[in-house]
C-alpha cells in the first residue's frame, strides 16, 4: 500500500477532541482546554476566509479554539492540518483545477512561513496569490 495523498488525508473523517492539559504544552498551561481540530475543520476555516483577506496560523488556532470554547488549539496538529489542506490544493491544481476552485491556503500561509518551504511550490507563488487577491 502506497503513501496516502494529501487529498486522501483530507478526506479521512475524524472528530475533533478537547483535551484538558495535565502539563504545559504549546504555550498553554496545565488545566487549560486544548482543541485538537481535524483537517476538515481547518479546511472549512480556510475556505471561509474572504477573498483578499489573510490570517496567520496563530489567528486560525485562536479562532478555532474560541469557536469550540477552548483556551487554545494544538499548534502541532494545526500546522500539520494546514499543510494537508495546502498539499491537497496543490494536488488539485496539478490536476488542472484552477486556484479559484481549491482551498485558498495562501490566505493562512505566507511565502516566508516555514510551512511554505515544505510545500512543493515556489514560496513566491504564494505571495503572488496574496498580492493578486489584495488588489482585486
């Protein structure tokens, strides 16, 4: 069995979890409630960002945590899920789907972000997409 594509990872149905921390983790303290989202939740959040607007991954985490009545969202899984969404969008575009029809990951990933360097695309393209949207 081969490696799963990002689209396959995105399609896996998972449920989010809320964990009460017993030790400090990811900038959160013991006793605080941490959201572990899902790739689908992150994808929906990104798709809801209005055209021409951007968010940071910390903003995404804070917004998702607030929606779920948590003190914060897991920084590790959130970043992994953003990468899955971005890679699934890139797979779609490689298959000919236009950027306007994929999850607009560039609204949360800037070309200078560490995650951008892990993607199979020139980080400058991400910044160009942001500039195009901001101008329209």
